[in-house]
């Protein structure tokens, strides 16, 4: 388990006019955790309330924040300025692809033959482009771009 915050006291903050982010916790030392909205999931506790699979929201060049909705605040009996006891751990990112899955996608798209026509080093480089992406969404985009490139190659020969 990879703790982001373990047994720390944090202040419940309130920023009027921020929509869903009106009440939140700033998570210390989280600035450099890579990932975009929806790709940094955490679980843990805020006082005695269990949070599961919640998104950390990135903020440009700042620590990330965790929304604390009305249901949580009511359960805790807390409001802006109150201190809460927080433990959060990062959930593992879903692993989208392995080589066999990429090859199956290429086969389903009808471009596996074009892919296999490349030499082994170039095939490894193309797969590395997919695997090196930091999140599932970017991996999917790279797979789609690879399929489009191979499809174009097969039609222009």
C-alpha cells in the first residue's frame, strides 16, 4: 500500500464559488504525483469516515486536493476551518495493455500484418510508445494512433 498521507491532521478548507470543489482538503507533498483528473484514485479515512476510490484533483504547480462533499461533512460534523484526521493511500492505476492485448487490438483492426512487416527493433519501439504512457487514456490514444498509422501504411503500400 502506497500511503500519500498517513495519520495527519489537515484543515477542511472552503473556497466559495468553486462548484464541487467548495470544500476540500489540500493533500501535502502531492504536487509531484503524476496523473491527470480521474487517474489519481485514493482510498482511506477522514476521521472515522471511509473514502473509497476518490479522485485527487490536480492543481497547477501545487499540491493536489480532495473534495469533501456535504454527505462526508455532515457525517463528520465538520465545517470549514475544522481539523480532520486523514490517512489516504493511492490505488494502483489500472494497467490497460500488455503486448498480447495490443497485438489483439491490431489484429481486430486488421493491421497486424502491417505491424509484423516492420523489423523487430521498430516493432519494439512502436510498442514502447504505447507502454510508456502514464495513464490508460493516453495508452488508448497511442494504440488508436498506431492503428491509424498502420492502416494508412497498408492502404498506401
